[in-house]
């Protein structure tokens, strides 16, 4: 055991100078949890596997501190002096420390980072989102429903014009938002620049036909940053301001790619796709970090939106509690995590104005998704919608994909408890028996039924697209089998 990293019951870690983290750690064999906890603290801050003679008085001041251990639950709480991190607001650097070499340590059978907490003094150093869901709502003039979107299917293989035609069908059916699927790039069958031009032409036609603006999210992930910038610049030269987002495959491209786009294009919605996250975040995986941790760091880095899962309603693995906790953790001014309550204010939450705003937010969220929808319809806003970027880290939108369809949308709305998200249905739209346009219309009708508190079956009596969707999805199955892993995370120890 490296005793210099053991500071049990240290109250100093709450003074604003430390980022806090909680891990689940299970050592091999008879190794004591204190031993692995201090080894992790050393490896993730100043030390090595042995005490070194090159240590200085100052270097010891930036040691990580193990300040609490719950042996019964195998939980280890570690405090990191945030001055140890790259002062350029670099999320990649933080993750290298706290979710890097520690995952390869031989003594650990399990090492899962479950939650993190950022003090207000640290938040001031990081970008946060510059464009939010509220900005997209303003462009779309959509204030009282989710942003209803789609992923074009098949995932790859359509030509540029075929792809754009499917976009058109979805938009004229009533949809708001279309995204490239995460592997779409500059393939031979759909050259990137031609795809962008085709999408612009399809969008113009759809806007003329419907009288409503539309948005498309383009995947700018690439082999190098120069290519990413070229793609982003080309999109900006073709598309209208507000009509496009930049999608970055944040796990496979990396945090540096995410923050590069955030800093080069502060006026564009930054769409964080998390392809590959399951290798770290699935509840049954013993090594990695939770969906909540990933989502919090995406907000810190400046993602305008990130995929957060379907809370057990769709086809992807993910329990209700973890996905909802992640969604609320990136939407709210103050939100309960698995172990920490996070306030995203750059001003200490003891400030009386902040206390009042948190109370207002709590009252709004207590009203549930329907209450929030009614508030939006009346034009009421929240603190995070008032462009208070000088006081808070702006909110990040949950982006919902993975097996949703018109039949499941009301169920998801009841589970998620808000309308502040973007849907990106693929098969749930394009498999509609009457085609993509009817599929988009069925999604809109599903939301209308939910908002009116009318059953889908009743509403479908006078809405044929929804009626066809109900019959189709009930026949073919609406969701994948789910495993209940909701007991993996809990909030009883939140601070």
C-alpha cells in the first residue's frame, strides 16, 4: 500500500480544489482494497508502483487522495487536485489520468468509474456547449415537442442522391432532423461533397413543400484533423446557418477531435456519437466507466448533444436508471448522479440566485414530460435557456436512438420525463409499410396522441399512418429482449 495517497475522512477534498470520482474496485485474490485503491490513486496522478526518490514537496501536493472506502460495496472515492490537469480545458488529458493506465493494472479484477463531480472553480476552465438544443428549437420553431429525427437506412450503400431523397421523404412527412449514420464518410458509392450538395437540394425542396425549416447532421469524422476541417468548411459553404450540425464519432475519433470541432466551429451544433461506448459503459462490463461519466465529460468538452440510450425501451443494452440519470445529468442545472449531485454553475451553488434557479428547475422537472411540454407551449423558459453561458456550463441534449418507433415513443416519453431530446429513429421510420414519408408522419401522430393523453389505438382510428405503424410493429415486435441490470448503480450515497 502506498500510504501517502490514503487520506480517509479528509474533509479538505470538498474545498473546490478537487475533482471527485467514485470507482467500483474488486482486487484479485487476497489483496486488500486499500492496497489497490492507493495504487490506482498513485497511477492516476503522481506516482508509480513504487515510491520514487525524485518526489518533491510540490509534487506531493498534487497527489490524488483516497478519501473514502466502502468495503461492503467495493467502492473507492478518490479526489484529484484539478490543477494537475492540462490548463487548456483538455478532457482528453483528464481521461488519460483517471481512465487510462489504471484499467490495465494487474491487481484489479474490476475497475469501473461510476461517477465524477466537478467543482464550480474547475468548470470555469472548460468550454461547455456553445450551441444548444434551444438554439436548434429556435431555428426549427419547434418549442413544445422533442426534435423528431431519423437516421437514414440502409446504413451505407445508397448513392448521394438516393440518400438525399430519403431525407426529403422524412422531412415532408413531418420530421425535423436527419443525421448521417456513424460510419458514413466519403465512400465511393456516396462521395462526401456530392452528398452534401444533394442534401441541400433535398432540404430546399422539403422546406418549400412544408413551410418549415429542417436540420441535417453531417459526420465530419476523418483520418486526420485537416480532413475534418476541410469537410466542415465545405458543409459550411453549402448549407444555410442553423440548418446543419457536425457529427463526431467521439469514442473512435477521440476527445481531441470533439474539442477541435467545438473550438473551430462555436456556432455549429456539435453532435457526439458514442459508437464503441459499450466496451466501457455496459453495466456488466467490469472495466470502464458508466454512461453518466461519458455524458458528463461530453458536456464539459462542449458537445451540444450526445447519445444517451433508450432507457431500456429500445434495442440497445441499458437500464432505465443509468440512461435517465445520464440524460438528466447533462440537461439540468443541478442533477443527481449515481453518487454525486452535480451543479453546473461556474458560480458556487451557495449563491442565492443559483439556489432560486435550482428550486425553479426542480419544480419544473417534478411536473414530468407533459408538464414540461405545457410549459414550453406557454413559452416558459429555464435558466439554461436564457443564454447564461457566462454563469453556467450550457446544457447538452440527449440524443435518443436504437430501436425506437412510433409505438414505443409514448412509453419512452413517460420514462424519460422530459421532451428535451432529439430522436433519431431508423428502422422505426423507414420500415413503415407505406414508406419513409408515412413513417415520419406516424412518429408525429404518435407524439400528438401522447400529448393529448389519448391512446395510440384511439388516435389511430383517424390517422392511417399511425394505424399502419401499430399493426406493423405489433406484428414484427417493437423491442429487443432486455436484461434487468438496474441494481448496478444507485444514488443513495450522493453528496
